[in-house]
C-alpha cells in the first residue's frame, strides 16, 4: 500500500469495501481497454471492487467477446449484462436516445448491487455513456469517464463545442476561405480538409457537442494515453476542465484463441528476418472494395517487401453491417498476384493483431489509426503508415505524423469517410511510396518509435507516470468516499 494515502485507505477499510460501477460501450475496442483499467485499479488497491455493467448493442450478441475478458474470474471484478431496452428495428439508431432509454435498467442494476455490503464510490462511464451522470447523481456519487481515445481528440472536441456555444462557430459550415484551425491541444494548426466527417456532418456534430457538454460535468477523465506521449495535449486539462488522469496505454495483450490458419501465419512470421514484413490490418470496421484492393496489391508487389495483409471486404454501411472476409480473395486480386508474391507475402482474413505485432519480423504497420491499434504499435515499437478510415482517425493520424513524427502518411488528406459513404480510391503509387519510406532502416521515424516504445513501458512501471496517475485517481475516489 502506498504511504501517501495509506491513512485514508485505513479509514475506508473501517467503513467496508468500496464499489466502483463501470459502464462501458459494448464495442470491443472500448470494452477491452475499460476492463484493463479495472484490473489495474484492483491491482493497486485491494479495498476496491468493480462491477462492469454491460449494455448490449441493439440486435447484437456480444457475449463472444465479453466473457473472455473476465476469464479467469476475479472475486472483486464482476460483470453484469443488463437486458437493454428495446430498439424498434425500423427506426435508425440514435446513440443518445438509445443510452437515455437504458437509465431505468442501469438504476435497477445498481440498486441490486447495493443490497450487499459495498459502499458505492462512484461511476466510471464510457465516452458514449455520459448520460448516466444523472443516474450517478441520484445515488449521490460522482461520475468519472474512461476515455478510450487520446487527449488530442478530446481537446479538439471540447474546443469546438466551446466555440459553438460561445460564438456560434460551426465547423460544419466553414467556407473555403478557412484552411486551418488553431487548437490549444495541438502545437501546430490543423488543416480543415482533414477534419473528421463527424465534425463536418450535420447528423453527427450535435451528438459530439452534446457529449462534450457532459464531459465538462465530470469529476475526472481517465485517458487511455500517457504523459510522455501527449504532454502538450494534456496541459489543457486544468482550470475549468475536469482533472485528466493519463493512465495508458491500456492494452489487452493476452492472445485470444488463435485458429489453425492464424497459427500457420504466426509460424511463417517466425521464419522471416527481423523487421522485414509489412503488416496491413484495418480493424473490425475496415474493409475495401475491389478497386482499392487491387491498388493495394499492386503497391505491395512493386515495393518488393515481404507482407502480411489482413484483407477484408468493405461494407456499404458499417453501422449496420460490419466488413467480412472475401469468400475467394483470388477473385479480387490482380491475376497471378499470389503466384508472383508467393513466399514473401500472405493474404489472410481476420488477423490476431496483437500476436502479429509482437513478432520481431514485423517492420511496419499499415493501419486505420484506431487508437488501440496506435497504442499497440507503439508498445511493440513498430512504425506506422497512416490510413484513417472513420470517426477520429484523421486526428490520430495527424498527431502521429505531424505532431509527434511517429508515423509515415500515405497522403495528408483522404476524401471520404466510412461513416459518410465510400472513400476515394488511393493510388498504388501513394501506397508504395509510404511503404518504402517506412521500411527504411535507420530512419528518424524508426528511431522515434523505438524511443517512444521504451517510454510506453516505463509509464506503466512502479513510479511511472501512468501508475502515478492511477494512484492519484484512487486517492481522489477514496477521499470522496470517506467524506
């Protein structure tokens, strides 16, 4: 037990165990990092217990990816799946309305938890579940947020919301005369053409502004980042903004069940030279049409590098239908591609990303820039090629390339977004150029990524910046319970 708040914990011990209620979004990327945070909190303090309330997505069975996260079971870490309020099948999903409809279910679930001895210490909610602040207030406890993305995106969201509320400055209506925007969380201007679709869309912008207003009501924000990665972005969280606790990287590094085909791929990687393989993987929602698939294939063949390509078929609407594997990839690849690249390349379906990135053979990672993927790449010291596809990924790519110099871009601007329809086709020449550049031995990007990988690991060690932030969060929670 750490001495600087040991006395407080002794008082808490006399009052009985303290319970934190976690309410994550059910998407696997959010859920994994949230459960990792819960486990770290329990490792730090044996007087806390945590119950994770799982709210299933409409018309989805999430049990396949929920149960393994809580295996083996722990006495002080429980999960309860509530029966989500019905969503009419013919009505478009409104994320805010859906979450608001879950409040009675969450209220009942928490009430049942309090039938047993634990004192309720607070709620820790996902960035998409902040409407649960009202439920926490009914139980007279404070609400914290687990923010599964980075401090830069959080800072941009808060700044745009403030500009709109105070000056009616609407980024979805900017004319061609505005080329760049200044954000306090970035060290350089951000190009307007690189704004994510969710900020330029009349459909999504009000939702994110409503989120940001709720963010300001929170007691604190646990950010899946670390002080050494985003020092400038984290500086803004003082004064009127909630306390930020950079407690990352929160990564699920345990290998999931690997199928026979995937085991074969991992064995193949073990046979390749160190840092020789380009790994292409675009997350659970990333997929491409036949035209883009052929451009990628041409780029890989021309590059001459070894490659492992997780190829998935694009979806016409990723909100209702996730991408899937091609039934026969040969039908969408250039004629003779497999024969010409045999021995130095593999095209597969779904990839065990963590297990692949951990292999010494991986020399670079062509990624959609989902935040978990970015952190995994940095953890294993693998330089990235950025290919943002949806949500906040254009901001992640800008931060990695231009703010921090930890990645190589295919191009600065991508027209389109998978949330707003098909993206433009990226030419093979652009992809090949980026692959060749990122694979250069001794490049500045490789050096910086290696240095950041070391800082990643140190941040989580005893006395590291993220562990200190975790202890500070526990202390703040304990003080609140004692009071």
